[in-house]
C-alpha cells in the first residue's frame, strides 16, 4: 500500500465523522503521473499497491467516430486481431511466459477509443509491456486468423440482433445521427466486416496505430519512475506518424432540425420509451457536460421530483436521464420502462416533466449539493480497482483529454443552478428530439398508438390530473442507462454512462 493510498483510507475513516463534502473535496483529485515520449506516446502510471497486480493498457484514438460506412466495424475487427499473431509471437516459446504469468487479456471498442489490456502479477510487468509492444507494433493480420475473427465478430453482431432493444437503439441512431450513422456504431456493419481484408487492417494500422495517437496506461503495484524508464526502452523507437485527425478530420454530426418519432415492433411484453437529444461535445462546451452529469444524477435519485412523478405514481417501472460524455456530440437520452396500457399517460407525464426541467423549484439546493457529493464519491470508488481505473483514464484521455478529467470533480463541484438551467435550455427543453417506442405490434394496435402520438409535446390540463396512489412504499427502480454500444472481445455489450 503506498502512502497516498494509505492516507486516503485513513482520511476516509475520519472524514465520515465530519462531512461528506470535506471528504470529496479532499480526495477527488487525479491519482496518476505521466510523461510524453519524444514520439508522442502518452505514458500514464497509476500507482496502487493494494494488491500485487499490474494492468498494462494501450488506448488508441480509433473506433466508430473514425469510420465511414466502408470501414464501419473495422476498428472492432482490428480489436479482435490485436492479440493474434505478430512478427515476434511466432518465435518458439513466445507464449510460454504469458501462460506462466497467467496473463489475462481483453479489449473494448467504443465510439471514440479502442483499448487493449493485460493484467498479470507484479513480477510480469516487463513481460506484459513487451507483449503489448509486439502486438501493437508488429501485427501480421494473417488471412486465416482474420477469416476466423470475421466470423467471431459476425456472430457477436448476430447476437446483438437477437435482443429486441437493438432495434430501438438502431432506429434511434439512424435518426439522431442521420448523416454519419456509422460514426456512432462501434459494433459495425456485418456486410462491411464480412468483406474486410488484411490490407484494410494495415490501412487502419498505418493511419491510427501511431505513438502520437496512443497512450500507454500502467496501473497497479508499480513504481512510476521505473515504468517511465521501461516505456522509454520499449516504445521510444516506435516511429511517429501524421496526426490522423488533421489528415482526415472527423465531421461534426449536424444538429436535428425537427422532431422525429419512431415505433419499433418486436415481440416484447412491456413497452420502452426513449427520448434522444444531441448533447454537448467536450471540445466546444465542456461546462455543459458537468451540468449534464449533475442534473442526470439529481433526477436518478429515488426521491427526486422526476422519480416521484414517473415511478412512484406507477406510470413507469423505471425512468432515467443520462448524458454520455463524448468529444463529438454526446447523446442525452431519457429512458422509461412501462406497460402498453400506461404508455400514453407515461408519454404525457414525461413531457410535463421536461417542461419543468428549468423551473427554479424542480430540485432543491440540498438535492443539488448531495448529487455533487455522491458523484464525487462514485468517482473515487471507481478508482479502487486499478484495472478499471486504467480503462476510465483511457476513456477520458480519448474523449476529453486528461486535463478535463483531472478537473472533473472540481468542476462538478462548481455547477450551479444557473448552469443546469443553461444546459436544459440549450440542449433539452423545446429542442428537436427523437422519440422512440419499443412495443409489440399487437399492443400497438390495441392501444391505437401512432407516431403522431409521439410528436405531441403539450397536453393542456395535465397538471390537474389526479395522482394515483403509490402501490407500495418501496419502488423498485432499475437504473436506466444510455447505450454506448461498445463491443468487447468477450462479446459483452457494455451499457454505461461512462466507464
Ligand atoms: Zn467483439
């Protein structure tokens, strides 16, 4: 246990007795050290000696946002090829050492980052760094292995399509990101994946797999100075290349110009409602991203007006607002789970809530302060597992830059009621949106639901509607989170607001 960590733990015990606020402001600071090699590789070290394990991670700014339709899914396929054969790995005995060290490997493809990681025992740190270097620098894209992985990816994509929610998400994405849909679809297009070739993989490698477009994150039982030396030794001769985002800029998603509605029929018993908006981008409106996180968090609390009006009334079984932080237009989504019979009332009630989002009494000062504290505490809990923290740091490095993340908690703290009002007025209230409903065809007919119903914003006299009594004192509220559509080699689809 290093001193910083010990201090944090000791501090925790004392501070609980004082106030959560003091705890949060004292410890919400970033806990990494970093250097940049001459070739542009960002090296980030997170020392955490709580367990004798080390995670070595490489993140690359690649992913859906770099993909035209002709390349949609190829960042993901590349991810699957990363730990396959490379120029070094075919040497005899190459795989003995990782097996001996019990190295675990995995990777994730998101919209704005692809990250690869291996976790091993402390004594395997150097071996893990060598393994990662060989994988990133010397891939072979062997045709036989590629053919195999194409099939694995196609199976994964087919599996996604067996989930009814896929069709709602897809229909929403087609409308929200109408001009550049592929750039928000990390899983990829099966037809494109099926046709990909080793030459296409090499094109991605030459364009994006450059030290000046990557970061190396080492987290766990390590010494930062030693890792910096090792990184210099193993990675400094990796040649820098042209900045891919200067060579081939990512186009900004054009804003929605009007409301859109979509009803998706699948054989489901319940009904799901989703409202989608274009939220802020980290590069053009960072202050709104902080306000977004605080506001979403206030609404998610079981005692918020939002939860009371939508869940405690029995209109929905779960409702939540989420903002997903992104460089290139982060989506805001409001999700609600209900029954076909309550669907129309639920829609009206949600619209009525959105109308009040910017009213001064929509949440109390206490709710505002407690949301900030809880977010801060969540952020700190998220650092407990060094491997998870490495993924989080990679995510922010790509989507916002580390300066943003370093100041994250401090900036959340500064969010005022006026900031939230500005955010709501700029991105949600009276703004063009996409409203989607997932429902079975039979239920849609039975309740007489049309897309027109989803386009209605105003319901006169709704405020007079009598509140139905809550069925029981306890509300079972599953946390609703927006999709991020990331794909992992384990085939798991991650759904989280942030890593
Ligand atoms: Zn995959």
